C-alpha cells in the first residue's frame, strides 16, 4: 500500500509542477516537431470557405466589435 501511495504522490507532484510551469510561462503546448507550422501549413483544413461554426463565430465577433464601437461612440466621459 505504501508503494501505491508513494507512486500516487510522485505523479501528483509532477502534474502540479507541470501546471505551475504552464501558468508561469503562458506558452501553448506543442510537440517537439513544431506542428503544422513547421511544415508551412497555415491551417488544418484546405476548405475554400470556413465551415458553419466558424462563420457563426466570425459573425458573433463582428457583432461584438460593432456593439463595442457603438458603445465607445456614445460613451460619456
């Protein structure tokens, strides 16, 4: 039983250490080969136009920017 607890504690310490390292460095997690960017590929899909989910996200972002711009124009200082 003590071996199990010792192994569990070791793995728990390693996970906490990795989490702290990620929080401090604020780097995105990537593989050692550099991912698609190393191959010169900008995006994962070669679709001529974005999918419906992407279009919805883009419309939502545009609406948010429009509202923010409108709010800044009507802001009382």
